[in-house]
C-alpha cells in the first residue's frame, strides 16, 4: 500500500512539473500516461489471452479519457 501511494505521489509530481502548473496540460499528460500503460498491458496480455477482454476495455476507456483531456 505504501509503495502504491509513493508511486502515485511521484507520478503526480512528475506530471505537474512537466505541465508547469497548467491544469489542462497536466490532465492531458496524465491521461496519455494512462493510455500508454493500458496499451502495454493489452499488448502483453494479447498473446496469452489472459484478461484480454478487460484490457481492451481499459484501453478503450483510456483512449476516450485521453481524447477528452487533450482536446
């Protein structure tokens, strides 16, 4: 639990520093990072078929979130 919390705080800090305090830009960067993570999970699970449906659904949701955050 502590490791997960530290990772979230670290990720948030990196996003805010990259965005330079711009909330819209920070949301876009966070959404794109989430999208890339979903893409990696989908790519890894595709050959095995393990939880493929859930990972594709997550990828679709991340895509919508990234689009809404960035445009």
